[in-house]
């Protein structure tokens, strides 16, 4: 076990300079292929990240192999073992030097353990983030039951056939997402926001569907899973995150190219991207979903590229201060790690070790008879007295059987597969916690529910506190959703003050997803007395605020209802033409 931990720590140390070297080569290749095809740059980026993982695996295997004792060391162990009990004086003479060497070894071993601990902590935290993202994805799949309009489904099927996608891909409309996303590796599903269906025209929707189906054809969800795994294992290196960001960027460009091959209308595609970003209220950042992960600058670059305008490569040639800092850190780590690397390639002179061991063993054996003669022989009574405390220390021959974590969870009624036991153990689910959650009013929870509760910090105390504050919690999924979307007592109180009391769980979550604040709700209620929660959500989706309402009134448009304002916003008749 010690050899494995040492090999892991040294692998992480060597990875610092290995990843830095790979990043330098990758940067040079990206400069060469800056004007090349997006698929070529994507392949180079994926190859660079794969090479980092291969370098780490190779280093770990090499360290594990080099940690095995050599035949000469086996010989030394056998020779020393035969004379160790009698060689008292030579051991005493060498005690001072051995103590000094052992102190340095303990110090180095302690540093390696700190490195291992830091790595385990970082991987654990990022794994929790990924598990939370996976749970949210499963929640989105389960709640996305609204089918798209028939005309849109026909276009979806036609584009799937053109792209050569043979497996079934589901198309659903969801109010819980703010932008189109593709989830699932085996059973893929494309989720469209309600705002996209109501805002975009048929041609624009086809472009969006072509882009999402391009992700399915390229199996990007599976590649994204592998990328997330590498980023989790090597989270400490900036080059991994930099290359990961480039992979996601190039992936979107590849899908843009495929979408334009199916629907060759760049103006329509650029308009669709712009309108989707304009309506995006809250961007989901799911590590295992394909939702673009794009900034405003990246979006502008994609639109300019689609329209054929000249663009400056995102990987600019100017040296940024952050790049200088990273290069300095990588150089320092390389200098620290270089001496052990060079020393490890030096040949081991086993012949010299063997000769020295045999010489010391021969001298020690010569002194053994004299040492034995000088040693007093213990009497039988002394042997019995020495054996008695040993028997008392050993205690009874039999002991009670130990109870493992799996046994305890089975005793609590959770007979699940090994993966579930591991996930529950990692998240800290205990039989006591499961029993306490069963008394919270929802009966016995499943293993998945217990894991989700632990991840989101749901406890019997928090459930009781939410119920005391007036929350309507019908099942455990409501409590988990409240924690995920940040539905707090302050938010509920603020909505009551705005005139929206007795809100259901779904209404509260919808308000939080769309970014509705009590102040905004009060503003809409003041402008439209009798407005419902759905009206407030609708106005927020289409960015209808007091300024837009005032501009509509200025033109004397009557009757001025929320539905009329939505139509005005979609049509764009009140937009500032001078800004275009």
C-alpha cells in the first residue's frame, strides 16, 4: 500500500512538467492549424488531453514497477535476517546514521502523503459536482414529458435521417432549461426551451435541431464524459482546463459546420443563435450535458464565423500575464522533479551490493559463537513468567464477528448492488441517517434518494424547519428541488409581500429558474393587477419590464395586456432600429 501511495504522489509531481510540455507542443500546433478545419483542431485537442492521461498512466506503471525490490535486495534481506538477532554491536554503532536517514525519509514520506491527500480531496469534491450534475440531468429527463409540435417532430426526423442517425433520439420541450441541450449517450434526448419554440421561426428551429443532432451523430456526450473524467483526475493543472475549454469550443464549431451542411443558410443560423442567447436567462452549467459552455465573446466569434466574416483566433498569440505565471510554476516544478527522474535512470550495481552484503554477513557470523557464549541462558521459570503476560495480552481466543458497512446497510433494509453501496459510503449515508430520513414523513427512501439528499444537504432537521416556515413539501423530491434551486424562506416571504401567496412547489421552482425576484413580481403586479404566477414567468422569459411597458404605452397601444406585450416583443416592432 505504501508503494502505491508513493507511486501516486510521484505520478502527480511528474504530471506537472509532463502536462506543461504537452501544452507547449499543443499551443504550437494550434498556431499552425489556426486557419485549418475545425475538425482538425478538435482532433488535435482531444489527442493532447488523451496524451496527458497516457503519460500519467505510464508514469504510475513505471513507478509501481521500479518500487519492486531487486534480486540483490532480496539477497540482502536473507543474509541480514539470519544474523540480525546476534549482530547487536554493529547495529548499535550504525544507530546514529540510521536515525538521521530515517528522519529525512519520514519527512519526504509525509510530504508525499500530503500530496495524495490534496489530490483525493480535490477529486472527491469534483466527483460530487459531477454526481450532482448527473442527478439534475436525470431529473430533467424525467420531467421533460411535453412533446414538441408535430411539424417540429417531422423536421427533427428528417434531419436525423440526413445525418445518418439510426438510433432513436427523443425530442422534448421543457420549461426548466434556458437553452437547447443534448443529454444521454445510449438514449439521447434533445431538450428545447419553451421560449425557443415560441420565439424562433421554422427555419431557425431546424438550424438549432441540426446543431443538436450533430452532437448525437458525433457521440459528443460520451466524449464529454471522458473529458470530464480527465479534468476531475488532473484538476490541479491549468493546462488540463485550458485544453478542455478549447475542446468544448472546437466541438461547437464542428457542430456548426455540420448544421450548415444540412441547412445552408448562415444568416438564419446566426439569427437563431443570437435570439437564443438574448432569451437566455439562466445558463445551466452541467459538466455532463452539451449546452455550449460559451461566453458572450465566444458566441460573437461563432456568429461572425458562420456569416463568413474574418475572425481573430481565440488562442491569440499575445502572451498573457497568467500564461507567464503558469509557465513559471511549471518550470519550478520541473526543476524539482528533474533530479529524481535523472537519478532513476542510473544503473543499479547489484554485484557490488551482493559482495558487500556477503562480506558483512561473514564477519557477523564469525562473532556469533562468542556472543552466544557470553549470553546467559534463561531458566524455565523465566520463560513461564515471560509467557504469562503475553497470553494475558492476547485475550480470549475467540472474538465477536465484525460488522461491515454492507452488513449494516442490509440490516437497515437496503439490499442494493455494489455501486450503490459505494456511492452511499462516499456520500456518508449511514443506517442512522436512513432511519432518521424515514421518520421525516415520506417513508423509507430509496438508495438514490438518500444519495441525492446527502449531496444537497437535506436532513430531517432541514425538512422540519422548511415545514415550520410554511413550505408545502409533498415528497422528498420537493425538498431536494428546493435546495437545488435555492427556494429560501426569504424568497417565499418576498413573494407573499408582492401579492403572490400560497404558491405551489412547481410555481416556486419555475420562478427561481427564470430568475424572478420579489421586486420584479411586484412591478408586474402593479402594472397588471390580477396577474398570475404564469403571467410573471412569461413576462420574465420575454424580458418585459417597466421600460418596455412604458414604451408600449407611449405609442398608445390598447388594450395593453400581457399577451399583447409578448406578441410585441416577439415581433420586434418596438426594438430600437438605430442600434442594428
